[in-house]
């Protein structure tokens, strides 16, 4: 099937999320390459964050120069955007409660294996708890402003999805292929109890995905006995369902696109399968994909609005780019 295509406008996403707090624990003594009013941003800090971002996204793959530049530009937009909104929050007198700060701090700390590990990270970055909470407070203030100025888009409606389908349904190729991802537990040599335990575990993993506590790809990389899943997230691209046996066909026929099968047993072991594509030309089979496309389009629109808003702040507050290497092609505040 020729899948629906979504074309990005190439705008660097300005990611103002709580997760950036962890990145900002990094410290550098490098010279400033950007200044936002009186706040300097160093090359070392930018490169450290860009490298960390690349390692998270590319999972150990080598980061080439072009990719590093894109990551660097995204980090720069992020940091400059944060500083501009921080200045605007101060000007507007934005306040957040101590309870909100404490709640988000607790959430962040929960990402570490222990309190000791968290404290070691603070010490490593030469950051006090008070400074860390101040960053959390700034983050909450930023989110409060953005909720007013650039709100998140609403979920796509059924009417919008149907309209998209009517415009694009002639672009799909109909055949018997499907796509998805699998988590498999090998059962050879295992006892009946171990097999039952494997079923319980797979049901638990599926529940995590349904509740959005984890992605299927993340869990496949962690738990699947298929070694390729560590790199692919268990993805199985376009294939004919019956090629995987009767048990698979029976299981996958019971689910819609976007859903996960019950555990089924085949020659490999016990598996669950998340169906991501069924190329039968029926609207129901494409709703999941259409929903994703419309959400991405709406977020791209929001990113354009966010860029315009930050450019506007860049005219109110002074932003200086002091090194061409650290000046994005559409740098915030330059009017480009």
C-alpha cells in the first residue's frame, strides 16, 4: 500500500517539557555563543544537550555531522525559547503554587532508581535542590503562558477523519498485506507454569501500552526473545498474515488496526502482536493512521504558531547569536 504521506515543514520543534529539566543538569564552562538579554548560553551546554538527545533517539548509532547540526539547532531553539518565555512570565507576573512545584519535582525524581541516584546527579552537575526546584517552577510558568498563547490542538473529530479519508482513499493500494510489531517469548524447554507466567506477562505488557505507560516498541526491545527486536522494536513490515500460520491469522483477525492481540501460541512460542496496518481499502482499517496524521498536522500548525510567538518575543527582548555555527537558519528573534 502507498501509505498516506505527511510532509513536515521543517520547523524545529521547541520542546518545552518537564523532561528538559534533566538535560539542564548538565553544566559547561565554555564561552557564551548566544545571549538572551543578560543570560548567556554556552557552546558546551548546547553540544552536551544535542549529544544526549542524539544518543536517546539514535540508540547508539553514530551521529553524523548533518544530524548533529539539526539536533544542535533544535536545542538552541529550545533554550532560547525558554529564556524568552521566562522573561515574559516575569513581566506578566505569572505565579505557580508550591504544591505544583513539589508534585513535578516528585515526578521527575521517580525517573531515577533511588533518591541517592538523584542526589548524585545533582551533585555531579553542581546543582542544589533549590536551584533544581527553581527550574521546575520556571517550566511550570512557561507551560502556563503557552496554554494561553499557543494552546495544544484538540483531538481530531470523526467528521475530520472521514473527510480526510474521502480526499485520500483513492491513493491506497488494496492487497492482503498487513504490518505491525510483535513481542515473543520462546517456550522451548519451559514448564507449563513458566508458559502460563509468560502469558500473564504479555497481557501485562499489552495493558501498559493500552494505558500509555509505555510504547509497544519500548517493551518489545526490553522483553522480546527475538534479538532483532532490541533494534527494531519488534516491527514486522508488510507481510501476508497466513504466512505466519493459523494461530496468528486467528488472533489478528480479532483486532482492529491500532489494537493488540491476546497472547497466541505458534512455532516460535507465545506472542502478542500490535496491528498497525491492514491494506483492505476499508475506512475502519485506516482510522488509526488517519488519526495520527491529523494529530501531526495539527501539531505542525501549533509549532508554526509557537515559532511566530517566540519571534515576537525576540523583538521585545534582545537575542544575540555570537557564532555562525550556533545560529539556526531560522533562528528565533532574527525575523528569518
